[in-house]
């Protein structure tokens, strides 16, 4: 468990995907706390977040209840 800041200028989208795959294979996960705008255009919201776990269903229901018209943060993690 922990946080490891990495210099984004030395990483690529492919590198991020490989690191995430390695983490998930070993029971972990990788979350991007910040990303360049061009990455955000090529990654799905779930790829940026990196972990949906068993809470995705409840988060989706809460989002629907409090923001049924998807005005708040459109395109972010839960759509």
C-alpha cells in the first residue's frame, strides 16, 4: 500500500497500462491522481480511476439519485 509519485513526462499511455496490469495481476491497483489532458482524451474514465472494485454498483445508484441528468462532472468515472 502506498503512493509513488512518478514523473509523467517519463511515462507513456502504454507504460501506464502495463503498470496497471502488473498491479492488478498482483492484487493491487493503480490510480492516476493527475494526468495530462491529452491522456484524458485517450483513456476511458475508468482507466483514469483504475479501480472500481465492488462499489461500482452503489456509486452508480448514488450518482443517479443525486444527479439524474448527469450535470455534475459529465464523463467522469460514472457516466
